[in-house]
C-alpha cells in the first residue's frame, strides 16, 4: 500500500484512538481489497439489520466517487465518444471500484428463504456471484449470524478472501476470516458505531490507492 493510502487509515486513529488495537488488521483489510482490485476482482458485502445498511453503505463508497473525482479516463472517453449523448455521459460517469451488496436482491432473498433455506440466502449469492480472488466483507456484530457464517464458509471453499467485521471476540466468524476486524465493543449499537469509521477509512485508503491525483481535498 502506498504511503498516502496508509495515511488515510492513520487518520482514523486520531479520531478513534480505541481502534488502535485493530490497526494491523484494518491495514490488512485495505491491502486485501486493493490486491483484489489490482487483479480484476470485486468485493461482495453482506450483513443483517444495521449491518445490512453498512453493506449497502460500503458499496456506495466504492462504486462511485467518495472523496476523489474519479473522472472517466481517456480510454473510456474514447469508447463513449460514439454515444449520441457522449458529452453528458462522459461528464457524469465516474470510475467504479466493483462491489455488490448481497442484501439488495429482495426477490431472490425472499424466494430463497421461502423455497429453500433462509440462512443460506447470502451463501447462494456468493456461489452465484463470486469467483476466486474476490473478497467477501462479512459483517456481524456478534460474529455468529448464521447466514453470514455460511456465506463465509462458501467463500473460503471458492478461494474468496473473507474480511470479517465484528465486535467482541469475533464469534464463529473469527475462524473463517482471512482478516478479522473485531472492534473493542460488546454492545451491538456500539459495535456498529465503530464499524462505520473503520470501513470509511478502508474505502478512503483503497480509493487513494487508485486515484491519488484526484482527491477533492488532500486534507481529507
């Protein structure tokens, strides 16, 4: 990871010193995601309740500009130049870091829960959407959410790296995660309050790695 990318993570500990105990794993998580993107892979995210919202939030930061402008590069500008509304398209599209939230497919989730097994709803999507070299961000405050655990098991079997975001000791997810960020809280809402700055810092570091010259404000 570049020094500038690493600095985005260092800023996290200035605001949340209690997260310093997770520093090495947070850095590893960012490096894991960066490696996946460098190899042409993608990120999958899953969680329940508030963690489902976090899953959506992470995808929102990766798939569009976070603090970088992410202008469409020259290669894509040339390809889009043949479009009828090329100027508008080129002006408004942004370079994306591919990510999918597994909580978004309402039809699939409800059909699978009704027809097959509700605790396999994320695992089925990992199997269908994932490929070797991808990364699964598995979010569970307890580390014991059954559907998240099954998704992690399937991911491991498929050669998909697992980043676990939990609290406490990490629960069952600890044994399945290549990288475990278990923030130092035990109550659900307090764990979730720390998950947000953690994944923001990771997303900032990843974005800075690929778009270092496009930061809107270098002080961010």
